């Protein structure tokens, strides 16, 4: 998720995106539709345009990585990073105990 708090609920976002897509033909361009709807719901046009793009990616109408897949990838990357750190700790601990065993035997 983004670092800022979300001012708009998921329902408001979905409805705004649906309004843009449904009313796109009534306006000269998608941007005009975005400008009109964003003014009505009180968000920045760029924000609404990003919501529309994400909705299109998620529905397969636009190329890109869907939100659920991106979330899974992020979780797997985090798990991979944690496992690498654990392996490094175990590697260092193993080396430490091996050296301690060698020191004990040499005395």
C-alpha cells in the first residue's frame, strides 16, 4: 500500500472508475471524463486516472501486472529476503561454533 492514508474508500474508487469508463463516450476524451468525475468526488484528476489505469490492468484490458499478482510478488520478495538473512545468521553461527570446537580440541 502507499505510504499515505487513503482518503477514499474502495467503494468510492470503484464507483468513480466505473463512472469514468461508462461516461467516456459522452465526453470528448477520457481525460475530460476524468476531469469531470474527479471534480465531483473531490480528488485530483491524476489520482482518478491512476485508479482507472489500475482497474484496466486488473481486468486485463491494459498490459501490466495485476494488483493481486504484485501483492503476491512483494510478499514472496519479503519472504526471500528474510530467508536469506536467516541463512546468513545460521552460516555465521555455524562458523563460530566450528571455530569454538577447533579451539576446544586444540587445547
